[in-house]
C-alpha cells in the first residue's frame, strides 16, 4: 500500500518521549525528535491532532500514593501535560510546522480552550493541534483523552507511540521469544491480562465506538510515516480484523 492510509490521525505521545536521557522532566532535544517525526507526516498533508501525556513530570496515581488527594494530584498531572504541550509546540514551530495548543483545563494565557469545532478547523487549515490536559477531569489518563478526542474530532485512527514496536504476546522487554501481533481484535486486547498497552477504559471506548488503534514505536527510523502509509509497522487493533501474529 503506497497511498495514504489515513487522512486525519490522533497521535498519542507519552510524556516519557520528552525525557530523553534524563530521569525526570523535559529534554528539548527529545521534544525536537518527536517534532521531526510529526513533520514527516505533516509534509504529506495528513491532518494531525496530538494528545500529549505528562508522565515525565507528574502522574496523579504516584502523587496520591505520597498523600496528595487523588483528584488534586490528577489536576497537577494535567498541568504537566500542558507543560509538555508547550514544549512540543515550541519544537514543532522551530522546524516550520504551524500549531495550536488547546487545553481541556482553561489556561488562556498559554493555550486556547479546547473547542471541538475549532480544533477541527485548525487541522483543516493545516495546523497541528496539540491537546493538553487530557479530558480535563481527574481519575483518568491521557489515553482516555486520546480515545475521546479521536472520536469527537473524527480521526481515522488513534496512533499510540510506545517504547516497543507494537503489542506482543508477552512482555518483549523480559521475554526474548515474545511475538508481535500484526493485527489484534479489541476483544483480545482487552482480555489479555499481560498486555498493558493502554488503559482498559480507553480500549473499551475505542472498541465500543469502532475507533481503530495503531500501537507503534515512535523512535525507530521513520516508523510514524511508514505506519501512516500502511507498511507493516506495530500492531493494528480493530473490531474488523482477526488476531494475527507478525511473520518475523
Ligand atoms: N490526567 C487526568 N485526566 C486526564 C488526563 C491526565 O487526571 O484526562 C492526569 C493523571 O494524573 C495522569 C497525568 O495527568 O497520570 C499525566 O498523564 P498520563 O499519566 O496519561 O501521561 P503519560 O503516561 O501519557 O505520559
């Protein structure tokens, strides 16, 4: 398949992609690498929305384990995603990609409020829309934000960038014989206890509303553009496929 497979994508980028070699926080060089991958698909006139995580700075669950009220901790986490959003915006615009940052929590000094129709309009005008603060409500993560926004913005696919190239039948970090799924049904993805690809709530929302999910490794060559063009990259999860292992 050489033609574009998707016209409008939702890209979920975890906060860890902003961390580079650090243990915590933001590495501008890492942000630039993410931006360069996005630029490759932007150059193909694909409409792009990006939901950015905040795990490199703060996760609500971790904060609540240290005694912060869970909802408060989650709001701190959402603010962390806006920090990453600003960083990604800066990196993208430095390399000539026009952007708008929208936030589900109101922060008008730094980001537009999330307005669904405006986000769509930005994409139609060729701007990459970065979405901060996830859903804007606590007790969920940016995976749920990505699934929800993918649906309401009428994206063709939710592309989740991870550390490994797709979904495996066992943890590939600890099992050398782990095999990658080329395609996977949502039903199987939800039922596989060992597979920790995305929050179950986000998976269920994608399943119920038929929003396909592509899981792939962002920092592996030109994976993002290859995946968008339909090459055998990562794992494609949908209600409309069979569960099949990759042949390699
Ligand atoms: N968060 C939230 N609601 C949302 C999205 C995020 O409360 O809709 C909070 C939650 O505390 C989460 C944190 O923001 O842990 C950072 O997001 P996430 O953990 O999803 O980041 P990632 O793992 O993708 O880096």
